[in-house]
C-alpha cells in the first residue's frame, strides 16, 4: 500500500511530496458466508500491519440480511428492466391474464458498512488537525463527495479511482478550486501488480491462489 501510494505520488503535481501516513479502510468478510475469503483477508490485513505497509487498518462491518425486490434484468447501461409475465410464464387470476403483474424475489444481501464514513472521518480529522499538508484518497465511492469537497477547500487532494469504471461524477472537480493543486488518476492493473507484498510478509505467507 505504501509503495503503491508513493509511486502514484511521484507522478503527480506535488514534486518532492512524501507519504506520511497510510490508512486502509475496509470491512472484515463474514466467515460464515465466505470461510476462505475471510481467512485470506485476515492474513492480508495482518501482513499489512506487520510490514508497516499501512499505518492504520480501520475496520467497518458487513451487514447481512434478506431483501425482497422486483425481478429485473439489465439493459445495455446496467439499468433495471422489470420483468413482467410473458409466455411461457404467465400470471392469471379469476378474471384472466394479469400482464402487469410483478415478480418478486428474495435474496441474500451483504453490505459493507462504515468504510466510507471511516475514510471521510480520517480525511477530515487529519486535515483539520494539521496532520497533513495534502491528501490522497483511493476510492470511487460517490458517498465521499461532501468530505472530499470540504477537504479540497483547505488542502490539495489527489483522487485515485481504483475501479475499471469511470470516475464517479460526484468525485470530479476543478484542479484550482479551494486550496488548488488537486489531481485525478485512474489506477491501472500494472500499478497493483508492480507493488505486491513479498510471499513472506511479516511472517505471513501469501494465501493460496492469490
């Protein structure tokens, strides 16, 4: 994490800047639902701490529940298309066909809670206490719009999109707004591949299959 962040920093508009503190925000995978995933993640988080790759690992939590929603498929842009009765699956009542009937489905839903709040809290606390002169946020979570906008008023902020999707519209901005010297980058697969922890990191082996 630290080496990756420093490599991104070396390619920015902040010549000579150095990483002072790395905070990694995530949520522990629920072991009952994903035993191997929870075990692998636990090893990774321990390795981050043991090697000093992250100065702090801030944990949220996963909430598991059963939700009920209309049955839908996706259109070309990923938007939902509600499914209605059509041959050979039809819905009838005593009056005949019900073409406007709606199919409902229940499904297991797991939601990561608290990570975005933890990112926002650390960003604003570090800034308001004067702990940092600038900040780099690696996220494409549009829920961070307000804290990042507030941070940009006071210090330069670099925003790194770690997903393959376009930068969330709410995270866009102007390089000269507020404190100025802001920048935006897209994280590439090569960035991640180039900065892997060694196979034995702080006494921990890389999980099988990673």
